[in-house]
């Protein structure tokens, strides 16, 4: 495995660990959160409170202070954890595994993760299987156990594809990319790095984006695309400014040094790599420190500073706790080259033999075949899942298409029904319109006919009135003359009514104000003496009556006015006369008709034997007409005569039928 691939693998592990460690780096300063948890642990508190504080502090410190986190995990196991509580046991195991991982003890970390993995397998807990399996796969990749690494990473990726969060899917994609880089399968690595970067960008995860940009920088460095490599590395640096720690800066200077080395800018490369080494000497991860030793050894060989290179490369074997075959392989390869340059053939041969031995154990024919088979199986499963997904989408699309067709058919059917209904409504409208027009024409014809009838009735009544007037000129008996004149006035009252109906807008209802005013003026004009004409006051308030009712009321008013004009104001009376005709709508329905004068009064008490024939007939006519209308007649003699007639609405309607 090339040294730059070792760096990518290491950065992939850091990325995977960041979410679990609540995004705290080892070199971050002590903060108030840590202080408050420590105070709770040191203060007298209940066991559950202390236990939870220890959990939170240990999880907070796995990268900041892995040694202290390891001691917290040990204390939890010995003093607080009930071994029957599987959830708490796994929680503390995750803490201890992470602490050992950041201490560089990968063998111990893997053994703890495998314990969690086996338990999760027995309980069929898919989430824990994927989480612990991804840690096992990533650490196995570090130490050169590629078959185990592939098995666990593919399993985690398959689980996360079904039930994982976006962060989990992005993380396992990055881990798989690093695995393919370790196998020198750059195309697959690039594809998965770009997929992971897209997911982290969507989530706005700056730590994830920084890690993948760094890995892409190393990938494009190896591919010789230095422009892309530099662009991604400086993106990583900008993103690290959001979350600045020594660990990330160590990766940045290390990767930048490798880029400058590839560009042939060996002086700048050496400076960047030395800066990365100085940073990592302050951190607890021996794995990352060994990476810097390897890089320094390689650049020193290129600078022909072989003794210094040999010192740094031999120091890689001083840190055996992480047991990385990949780093040992690279160290032996570089030592072989350095010893050869210094003419130490024996040491060069021994280093080369060790290099070949480790390479054969890592890249044996059997392991390569197993990896290829597993990779092919994983790709086949992915394709099968994609085919299932496509088939499912096809079924859904067909179902949606079927529903869409049903909706379209229903819509078309509905539109047809609406069109048919619209046509029927239109036909019905035209039919109704035709009938309305026919009715309107009929009503107009009826109205015209009624006008004509009223006109002819008025003419006939006028003719009768004229005949009676003419006849009265040849009658010398006073009683007969008066009878003819009263008959003429009665006929005239009906003629006035029909004339109003003929000339007015209404053909069935009579405006009583206009009718009574014209009738009264006509009667007064016939009877009043010019020198002493009484004053006539007509007050009718919005009263409408049908023709039959109006005729009866007109005849009554005719009789009452005639009677008042003849008897209420004798010749010797010097006082001016007043006759009032008042008609209004009654409060309880019907109408109220009042005729009064300020004459001599007493006409209601004239004995029947002393009344003239015409006067007796007039009173009888009023009584009959009032009876026809269902009205009540009240007569009052007090400073004149007042006659009030109350006409009920229903009784009047019945009388008119």
C-alpha cells in the first residue's frame, strides 16, 4: 500500500469517529461543559447522577484525553454498570474501544468492537451491527486485514442503505472509498468520495466535508491532477477554520507536503511534512505519528539525506500497539531503498525480504481472490437491489399511471356529463325563455285588452251619465230630477275609476289617493254654490285596492260627499265649510275611511219618515256597500258629522269575489 493511501485511511477513521465523539478534537481546550461534569462527579451525588456524568464526560473526552476516557470506562465497569444491562454495557464498550483507538491500540479496539458486533448479531440489532462493523472494517484496513475490512464495510453499507441516516450513509461511503484506495482502485474510490461529499454538503456537515476534501486532494495528487488536488486541500483548510484543531491541521500539512512532493517542489514538501510531524508529536495517535515518520523518511530519501531517513523509518517499529502491517510494509520498502543508497547491502536485502514477506501476507492470491469475489458479490447485490427498486418504481409508476388514467376517464366522463347538463340547461333555458316571452306577450296583450275594456266601460258609463243628465233636463219634478242627478253622479264615480285604470300604469289595482281626489273634486264641482264653496281636504296614504273594492268605496264616498254638500251647509250659514276625506291602512290590516265636515250636524238623527226618498236610498246604499265590504260604520255628530268605516282586509277580499 502506498503511503498516501495510509493517510487517507487514517483520515477516514477520524471522519467516522467525529459524530460519535460529539465533534470534539483531542487538542481542544478544556471547556465549561467538561468542568461542570467533573464537578458533578466530585460532589456528593446519587449513584445514577454520577454514572450519567461519567458516561457524558468519558464520551466527551475519547479524543480530547483518551487516557482519562479509558480510566472513566474502567471505573464505570467496576463500580456502576450492571452486566445484565446490555445497553449500558455496550455504551461503555463503545467508549473504551474509542479510547483505545485514539491511543493507537488498534488490536484492543478491534477486540472490543468485535464483542459489541457479536452481541448485536445475536440480538439482530442492525444499527449496532453496522456501527460496530464499520469500526472493525476501518481499523482492519489500517492493519492490513483487507478481507475482514471489506466484509464488515460492505455489510455496514448494505444495512445503512436500508435504514441508515444521511450521516451514516455518507460516512460508510467515505470508508469504502478509502478501502478501494488501499487496493489502488482509484475510479471506485473517486466515485464514492464524490457521493460522500455531496451528502455531507447537503447536510452542511463541515467536518465531513473537510475530511472528504482532504481525501480527494490525496486521490487527485496520486492521479497527477495537481490543480484539483490543491483546490480540494485548500477547501479542507477553509472548512477546518470552522472547526480548528491540531489533528486536522496535521492532516492538511501532511497531505499538502505529499502534493508538493509530487509536483517536484521538494523543499516546500519537506517544510510541510516537518510541520505535520511536529503537530503529531503532540497528539496521542501513534498511527498518525508513524505516518509522518514514513513521509519524512521518503522525502529525506529524495533529498539524499539517507541517514536521517533511516532514523525516522526505524522509529516506525517503536510503536507496535496499533500493529499496522501496511506501515511496516512501507517502512521496510523505504529502508531497503535507503540502505541501498548508503551501500549497506546486507541491511537493504533484509529490509527487502521483510517487505516481501509482509506484502505476501497482505496481498496473497487467496486474499485478493476473496476480496474480488466479495466486491463482485456486493456489486451484484447492489445491482439486484437497484433492479428491485426500479421494478418497485415501475410498479408504482404503473399504479400511478393506472390511477391517472382512471382520473382522466372520470374527468372526461364528468366533462361529458357537464356538457350534456349544460346543453340540457341551455335547452331548458331557451324553453323557459320562450315561455316567459310568450307569457310576457300574453300579459301585454291582456294589459292592452284590459285597458281597452276599461276604456270602453268608461265610455259606456260616460254615455249613461250623459243620458241621465240629458234626461234630467226634461224632468220637472224635483224629487225625480234629484234622483236622476244622483244616479248620474254614481255612474260618474265608476266612470272616473275606469278612466284612471285606462290612463294609468296599473290595470288591476287602484291608487285610491288619485281616484278619491278626482271623484271628490268632481262631486264638489257639481253641488257647491260658487259664493260659499266648502273647502275640500283629501288625505289618502298609499292605499291600493282592487277594482271591485275601489268601486264600492267610491260609491260610498260619493254618497257621503253628496249628503254633506246638500245638508251640512245651509244657505243662511255664514261660516265657511270644510269637508275632509281621510283614508289610510289600518294597524291590524285592512283600511280606515273617514268622511267628516264641520257643518250643522244632526243628520244621523233625522227620523226616517222625514228623510226624502233620495236621502233614504243613499243611506241604504252606503249600508249595503259597507256590508259587502264587511265593514263597520260609525257615525259621530259633534260640531259637524263624522262617518268612519273600518274595512277588514280579508272581508274586503271576500266581498270583492
